[in-house]
């Protein structure tokens, strides 16, 4: 199998996780909470995929999240693409598990903040960005995004690494 399509097959392996969290998020939507793992989903692929593949994968993950949200198109996808470029340029920062956890927390937190601000800008007339309600909700979502990144990084990375092994993506030390 050609490795040039590895990012797409990896996206198909990651999609059930993204869909599951999205469905869980929909089930608790009446509480005003949205669960978020898009940032954590790009960590393991950035360790092994080539840069252009990681960028395509990350952009697609961002657009998948944006597709059901009333936010400006590309706002989350652009941040995830920039994160993928940084992570693939500094692979030593995600070589071992503790560093992967830090990267997952940081990227998921930044991505959640980007999504939350973009959603706030889309609904600026209803809730001002500097209101206490907005800041409280942002902190709640940031805390949930951090917790989910820590809880789901290992099982998600295991599924993604299994898929990359089956596709034939080289191990991190061999990846270009």
C-alpha cells in the first residue's frame, strides 16, 4: 500500500473516536458543555507521519469538528495545522510518553480555547467576550479539554499506532 494515503487511512481509524466524543458531547449539550479531543488526536500521528501528511490529517480533524459548529470556517483547522507543523519540526518534544501528555494537554487546551473564542465571536451579540459567564464557561471547557486529553491520549494513540503499523508507517526514529 502506498504511504502517501496513510494520513487518510489514519483519519478513518481516528474518526470513531471523534464521532464518539461528539455524540457524547451532544448528549450533554443541554448542560452547555462541549467535549473536545481534536487537539489530542493529532499527537501520535505527528510522531510518525511525514510533515505534509500530518498537516493534512490535522486540518481534516479540525474541519470535522468545525462541520457541526457555528464557528468561522478554518479557525480550528488552522490552529491544528500550525500545531502539526510545529510538532513535526520538533519531534523530540513528543518522543516519550510524558512529553506526549504535555503536548496533548497544551494542543488540546489551545485548540479548545481557539474553538471557544471563535464560537464567542460568532455569538458576540448574545454573550460579550469579557463577561464573567463567558470566562467561567471557557475555564470549564478548558478544564474538561485538559482532563480528556490526559484520559484519552493513551487509548487513542494505541489505536492510531496500531493503524499506522498496519499501513506500514515507519516507527518514530525512522520517520522523515
